[in-house]
């Protein structure tokens, strides 16, 4: 019998994608988008399929024509392989698997290859769905993301994940697929509804709570401007939030989440479960707002976080006009157990087997815990109800 043999392999691919901040990217005088398509100096005209979020197209009726005219003006750099495609935005984008099939068939029928581009313009849910479709065609087509919400520009739209909801769980299907580039056009935020703008502030508050006390102070001092959508304050918050997210992804040591720690998912185990329990009546930011408040109060009750910092965190969430309590927190099953607690099991499964929940120890610092006390969760829910 032959002895065992081994060919051991270890390699680290080098991923590079720029994240740009600009205004009015489709202005004819701007070369930014052309430069993005040409950043590898391949010296050829690129084929591009543009997907546009339906909500954005409705809010900015001239956008589709602006894309057409920009492509016509810069025809030497790229061509649209077809007319810009309107794609559902919001929860609808992430909850219908047939949309992914539509993407695959459309791109396939257009003979899009691995060196062509998909340009996705829209909110986080739409970017997740289109990105998922692009990542499984030919094992990955070049994707340029153009996030158009506060949440997407500061969080999901600048990261390396794609996905859709399925099997009753958030992001049950998805891939890790770094984009070719990201373009954050701050002017795109001008038509964003107030509710969606506020939802995005939740993710900026999240990274401030876990990583940057100075950003937290900025949010405290400028919350009125941010809620009102004042452009200068919003740009500062979005850029700083995006930079913190990118630092965690690129320098945190686990960009593809092979381990169990998920600091960027602070508040998400409860937040994602609340989205499902509400039938998506609440959005991600609102769920995360409640989830952050719950985990903050829990950390205080567990003796991990002092009362002063706990009060500041919950107060900021409320100042940003995010909820800190929802009735779904107290919904029970027939056996009397909280429906919310299924979120811990879903989160554990998503992490890969070991539960790892991020809790604040002070503003800007955290620890990871591997279990949550159900009785303390129930007490935290009661306290959250008193805060609302």
C-alpha cells in the first residue's frame, strides 16, 4: 500500500478596488466613470450593462437619459450593451430569486464576458442582488457599484459581499466578491426620502460606537444637520463611515469572514430578525437601530459597559430618529419563548457554528462574547421599551 502523500497549497490573491467620492458623475465633463472602466489600461472600448434601481429612477426621472447621453459623449471609452435596465429596489430586490435568474439570462443573452462590466446604480438591496447575479455569471463579471443611499455609500455598497434573503433568513444566499470599483456620488442622495437617509445613519453610528469615539462625538454634535440631510455634514459622515468599514475589511484580518468574529455586525443579530418578524415593514437601518440599543443595554446590565456610555449610545440612536424599541421584540411563540431569540441561532449558523456577538465596552471599543443570557435579554427589552 502506498504511503499518504500531500500537495500543500497556500496563496493570497491581491484584491484591489478603489472607492471614489464625487458629485454629478454623469456630467458630460466628468471623466471619472471612463477612467474607472479603463483603470487597468487595457486600451480598448468596454461593453457595459447598466442596472438602475427602480426607486431611484422614479425619484430622478432624467437619470436613465443622463446615462445614455454620457455613454454617447464618451463612446470612445465604452458602449452600453443594451438600454439601462430598471431593477426593483428595496426589499423586493432581495426576496425574489427569479430576479437573479433574470440577471443571468439577460447578461448571457448579451454575451457579457468576464472583462465586460455590470454597472449597478442604486440602494444596498439592489446592489446586493445585482452583485450576486454578476458574481456567479462566468464565476464573476466585473462589477462597478454606484451606491445611492446613505446606508449603501457608507456600508454595504463599499464592501465585498453580495446576497439575497432566502429560507426565512437575511443573506442566506450570496458570495464574497470584491467589486471592480465603487463610485459614491453624493449628489445622488439629494432625492433620498428622509426615512431612508435616517436608516443609513444607523450604520454610520454603528461603526462609530465600535471603532471611533471622535466620529461618535461628531454625530452627537451634528445630528440635527444629518437628520435634515445637510449635504456637507452628510458627506463627512458618509466618508468617515465608509473609511471605517473599509479599514475593518482590509486591515481586520478576515475580509471574507472565515472566522467567527463579526464586529461590523454589531446590533445585527436582533436587527435582522426584527426585519423578518415585521414582514419587512421596517428597513435594515431601523432594525439595526433597535438591535444596537438592545445590545448596548444588555452590555450595561451585564456589567460590560458603564451607564454613562450606555446612555450616550441610546440617546444618539434616538436623536438620529431611529427606533430603540419595537413590539416585535416581545413577540412570543406558543411555548412562551421569544421569537427574537431565533435571531441568535440564525446568527450563529451564519457565522459558521460558534456564536460571536460584539458588545461595546466603551464608545469606540468592543469585546466578543460567545453566549447571551436570555434573562438579561428580556430585562434589556423591558428597559428599551421604557426608553422609547
